């Protein structure tokens, strides 16, 4: 829809049909005529112009997006989740977990070659994210020895770490590491790392690495 300036009328002029039709047409082209569905919103698309932002689906929220036609859109948020199967982790050696299968990856964050989630280059800088890593170490009778999972930013910065001591050999060890609100910018990436002291290679399985942008 676009607003059409009304013709000027001087004092004492009679309002003519053309002027009245301009008023009518402007009203017809504007709010509320652009709405078609409950929940629609009128959003500026430029100078003296607006458009209909259709209501999103349940639980979606509206947010700014410069590349969108109206500069805004509804979405369920920025979320990515990647997983992997069993991997043998060497004894007493911090090892990257080979996360390589996308479960949820709307924004193509998974780098299955380098086993990481990477913030796309087109994303805004300095946004907060929560990152979660989970894995299950196989059972192994090495009482008192460490099992550990980490989240790392850009390969070296440890942003989350959970460690536990094995108390016996009868149960596997499930570990979740959750980051604090973490600032990530375009091309920053996160990885899952694992460590143990079982005395020999030990499998970690059901692995997952996920992130969610705080909005």
C-alpha cells in the first residue's frame, strides 16, 4: 500500500469529487484494509508506505530482520542441534567429539568436517547464546577417575565444563555441560570436547551439541 498526497484546497473552495475519491482510496489502501487474518500487523516498508506482516504460528515471536521485505519476520528463534554416535576417546587426552549429523540446522551452522557449530557470516555481532553438550561414557571399573565434557569457543576458550569421578564400574557416566550466556559473533564457533582417565580408550556415545540464541 502507498499513500497518495491529497490535492490542495484553498480557503473557500468547494470539496470536489476528485479530492473525496483520493481520501476514499487512501483509506481503502491503508490500515485496516491490508489486514486479512487475525493478528496481522501493519509494518512500514518505506517512506509513506506500509505492508502486512502476517501473524506467525503458535509460540513464534516477531523480530527485526534487515533482509526481510518489511524488515521484520516471525520465527521460532535461532537454534541448532547436532549429534554423533559412539567415539573412542584416548586415555588422559582432551579430544574433540566428532559431532557431524544435523538434527536441527535451519541456518546451516554445522561444519561436519571440523565437527563444530559456526555462527553464519550474515548474523549480527555480539549476540548471547546458550550452548549445551551431552555425552555418555561407557561403563568401566576405574573408581575415582575423571570423566569430563567441555564446550569450547573458537577451539580454545572453555565456556562450560562438567566433570565427575567414577565411583564404580557398573554404570555408564552421563554428562551435560551448559555454558553461561556466551557472546558469539559471526564466524565464531563452538565444539564439544571429552576427557577421561579410564586407563585405555573409552567410548562416549549419544553425543549432542546444541546452541540457542537468547532474544
